[in-house]
């Protein structure tokens, strides 16, 4: 089920529902997935309530209870506002950005965790993005941003950069 509390340009319930099904199958995720497209304010509230972080975020995943996972895999919440903002900054459509976020959420529901899985999720996300014809994913963006920022921020790198 797809619930649009906030609309996304060029994205219909039907199109997103079909993409969720494709992403689930590609990731090997069993069970139905509900997707909520909502506001950044609602995402901030959900993030604070479930993760203890008092800030808006682009995507959150909520796996189903273990006993229910054959029929229902879980839920994904997405900020339509953050998705639209990131899409503009990255040069692709808001609809594509939502699909990237759905794929990221599906992988979390499948059990991947990029914070502690030695880049397994990053590799799988990259494979599935290619298969689903999606642009640069969340994990890759973060890696690229860190690579661009971190080397210049270390004393040795700053000295090399200044020479």
C-alpha cells in the first residue's frame, strides 16, 4: 500500500506501487511493504520517536515483527520534501529520488544495515540500482561526500593540498 500525505511530481500511486513490487522482488524480500510519503515535520517526529534523533531524515524503515514477515515485510516512510530537494541538487527527478529511497528502505527491511555490515548493503544497493535503472544511491552519495571532505580535513592532506 502506498499512502501519499505529500505528493511528489510525476509519481502516481500506481507507478510507485509497481516500483515497490519490482524492488521487493529484486531484493528477495518476501511480504508486503507499505510506503508513506509524508512531510519533513512528520519524519522528524518519527525519527525522534523511534531512533531518538531530533531531526528530519529522508527515509526510515520499520520491519514487521518476526512472526508476521511472510505476509508483511514492514513499512517505509519517506520525506517528500527532502526527496524533492535532493533530486534538484543531484539533477534527477523527485520520482527517481523516491524510488532510490524505496530501494534503500527495502534493503533495510531485508536485513541489511550499512552502519555495521562492512559495505554489504552498499554493494547490493549498487547492483540493484543498476538493475532497476536508478541514479546514484544513498550509500554511494555519503561515501563520495566523505571522500571529498575528509582527505582535505586531515592535517597531512591539508599540507599536501597547500603545497
